[in-house]
């Protein structure tokens, strides 16, 4: 019975109707579903592309995994649960860091900065050396310590790398008004992110502990994993190991922008799904007119012994086919457009060189998004096809009762 219903529905879909308006409505229904599906696939892929692009910029400095305390500002690096992590096979680099606010003064200029104290293996954790704009990144040369400044901080202070004059860093101290250090600038760096370029000053961890009166404490533990380790799976394992006292964040989760981009992405998905729902309402009109057009065929099928369930299923499958063809066409076109954009950058962000980080809209097609789009299209298509089919079956039952 199901096979017969599919065959008749397929024949009805492509057969010539007695009223040309029915053909037009069917075509509009397919095109509406296809265009909205295409828009869903492309829009979600653009969000994924921007997430990956911005995440790659942050990852120049951000670690793959960052551990911070949920309560208080510091954690003890001598704690057994923390020390064990450094011995795990998945961990390539284990780095305790201190991040605190301080005042930076150079000659007659001053500005607040975020001081980040890091150990000597920091270059194994981050790619800071790849974004150095002047000088050479180093923490000390065996005799004196150095500081590396974000390019925005250096510009506002008027300091350059390897300047013969040191900068002065002052940190609040409970026993004194300020705890200061004079330190020479070894390099400046540019991450193309204001949160780093306009705030960050990187100094040796030992110097940061002296400035802020720390001993074995750190404000965070930063990790780099081995190349074969899955970041998300490791973060899950680490959360189970540490319990509820610590926050474990991947390099994307460390920034608030990721949460807001994801919220905006799925709000856009809901809005486009609502538009898709409106587009699929055309299926109701197409099926209703088709039922009227095929009244004689329905009578013929009844005379041949077809029951009401088979007849209603024919038009249910008809509506689902309209949605499926539209969804399939939209998905194929969406994947093709995303591929062309990814490979050739057809749609540009702007004509001015150097204004944007990338010259074309970044896209990244993800399987989960494609499955979500396919599911919502098919569900809406089934629902909109179910209503006319149910109405037809009810009408057939009523007609049969009246005959009796």
C-alpha cells in the first residue's frame, strides 16, 4: 500500500494538471522551500566561518585549555590534583600564569595594563613569537627581566622595543601603597584584538609573583595538548578530574564573544525557520487545489477498492515530496555555494585593502548544521502535508456516512 501511494503521488507531482495554477503553486512551493533552505545553510556556514576566523586570531595567545578557580582569584599550583595534570600523556605544555592589573609608566606617560606573568616555557604554549612586530620576544637573558607590550599599549606610552629607558610597573600592595618594578621592553606584538593589543604586558612569572606577593599561587593554569588529542574530549576528562571547584575552558570558550555568536547564530536559525514555515504553507494550498483537481481520480480509486487511508496517504506523500525536493535542491545549492565561497572567495567584504582581516566572507560547512536544517525542513513539510491529507480523509468518511 505504501509503495502504491508513493507511485501515484510521484505521478501526480509531475503530471500535467487541468488547472495551470496548480502547477504554478507547486513550483512556487518547491522554490520557496529550496531558497529558504539555501539561506539557512549559507547563513549558518558564515557564522561558523567567522567563529573559526576569530578563534584562530585569539589562539595566537590563548591556550588550548585554561583552568581557573570558580571561587576566589587564585589556585595553588602545589595542589595534588593540579600537579597530576602535568604528568598526563595528553598534556604537552603545562604553564601556570598570573594575570593582574597594574599601572605602567614610561617617562611622562602612564596607563593601566593587564600584567601577565608567564614561565620560561611560554613560547611552547602560545604563538606569541609569530605576532611580534618589533624586537624579539624574551622574558630574560640570564641577567635582567624584560616585558613585551601590546602594540596599542606601546603606542599610547610612546615606547619602542629595546628602548634604553625602562618602563615602570606598579601593583597595589596590602602593606605598601604600591609595589613597583623597572623593566626594559624587549618586544611589541599585535594580535589584531583590542583585548590584547591595548591592555597586555607580558613579564616573567617570578617577577609577577614578587610584584603581587604570590608564592606558589597562580590565577590560571594554561595547557597545550599533543597534536592527536581531541580538545573537547580532554576538557570533559579534566572537568571530571578537577570537580566543581574549577572552570575548564577550551580556547573558544575562554572568550565571551563565542557565547554571543552562538546565541545570535541559533536566533537567526529560528527566524529563518519561521520564514521556512511560511514558505511551506504553500504546500497546503498546492495540495488543497490538487485534491479538488483529482476528484475524479479519487472516485475511480474508491471504485477500484482503495480505502480512505490509501487515498489520504497519496496526498500526504505528495506534500512530503514537494518539501523533500525543495529541501534537497536547497541543500545541494547551499553546499555548492559554500564550497565556491570557501575556495574562491566570490563574495567580498570590501574593496579597500588592509581594512579587514580577510577580504572575503569566511564560511565553514558543518554536518550538525546541515542535519538540523534537513530535519526542520522535513518536519515542517510533513506537518503542512498532514493537514490537507487529514481533511481529505475526514471528508471521505463523512461522504461515506451520508451514502449509508
